[in-house]
């Protein structure tokens, strides 16, 4: 069988299948529309699962953009070779990812290298899948190994890309299985639904003098000079009905008294100071203490209504002003 017969048998000119029959104008509009979604579509950072879905959107969008660019390339150069199809598609898709990321300054968002790398994952995963099923890779042993390699590459990229969504889902599952625990220093999963004022949360060993057991871990919370520096548990389990008390196990290792403000708000919170619970507890110097707050007091926190214990939104611990201690340690927050 001659080379032309092989081409005819594999129907190379129509690869990848029916996609090459789509109007070029449709593909161009699709690519433009997808690029604009990267620029203008933004989901809120909380709940965290929405943020994770938005990040997953980067590789998905650029996977589709890459497919569209590849099809246009095949339409314009149906007799092109492997390199002449894949390399230009890779370069154009990568450039488009860079341009859309940099252009986010127009929409008042900061460009992020992490987001560009997510775009690139979508580009590489799509090209690897296309190469794995490209009929121009004949059924010779070396080419069969190449197909397997491309499939493995696309699979690895997919796993790495989907892992953060799985990690966040695991955090929600753990939260649901331990309803009365608002925060506990068990693993990195507990830190996904927690945020600090200036740094990323990290678990470390509690100073020995305050630890109840050898190697006990806690969350160290830097208290910076910002007006409201502290820690927020952004997505506790929302239904607190059936409990009587909020307990906060906190350590002040400094030589200064710590006036600790405690904020609890529900999902109906309107953003005003008077529409939430605001409490103040003083933690003496170099002391570990469990603060106990009756939920009956929290319910009466808003000035003009009762706080809805069935729809809790967030719990925050913070210091007001630039004076005072520069750190606290949080060991546990739970309902009783």
C-alpha cells in the first residue's frame, strides 16, 4: 500500500473528524467568547468551592480554545505534518493565555502566574489528547508507545488540575462529619476554610509551656499593626441550633494583655457593625484560656433583630489597633 493509499485509508485530511467541518467563523467567535470569559467572569472567593470551580475554568476554557485553534489550523493546512499543526497551536494558545492574563488589569484584577500556568495545563492536556488519537501516528511499535505517552501525560495533567477541587471537597466533608467543631488543628484540610489577615495559615507546635500534650499543634495567628488583624473561620457549618455555647481555646504567649474581639455573623449580615455579634474577651499575658460565650448572647448581638443560628456565616477573632500583643495561638473553636 503506497503512502497516498495510507493517507486515504486514515482520512488524514479530515482529522479531527467532523470538527473540521465547523465554519471557521464559528470557531473564531467561540475562541473570542471564551477569551472574554477569562477577562470578565469572576466568581466570589467564598464559598471556597466556587473559587475552586473558577480556577478549574481556566484549563477547561483554554482546552476548548486550543481545540478551536487546532481545528482552524487543520482547515487551513489539511496536508500539514504533525509539527506544523501542533507547534503553532501550542504557541498561539500559550500567547493568548499570556495576553488574557495580562489584560486583566483592564478589569481591575491582578494578573497571576498561577492562573497562566492553569491556562497552559489546559493547552497541553488538549494537545496531548489530540496527539494520542491522531491517525498520523501509524500503528508501529514506537508510535504506539508515543500514543500511550500522550495519554499518560494528559491523565497526569488532569489529575493535578482536578486535585484542588478534590481537596476542597474533602475539607467540606470533614466539616460536615464534625459538626460541633468550628476549628481544630488536625490537618491541612482544617486550614482551607480559615484565613489570616496577612499570611497563609499554618499549623505548628504550640510552645511547650502551654501545650496539653507533647507536640500539640495549634494555629499561630500573627497580630500585625493593621486595625483588625486576626483570624477568620470563613465557612463554619452554618446550623448552630441545638448548641448552647461557643468555646474558644486560645493562648496569649506575650507579656501584654490581649483584648480579643470575637465576631459572629449570619448570612443575612448587611455589612454594618450593629448587625452582628461583637464581643470582647481579655486574655491575660502568658496564658492559655478557654473562652466561653453563650449562644443566647450571640443571638442578641444584632441591634434590630435576632441573629439566625441556622445560617451562620463567619466567625472572626481579631485585635483592634496597632498596640498590644503581636501574636496569639488558636487551639480549638467548638460548640457545646
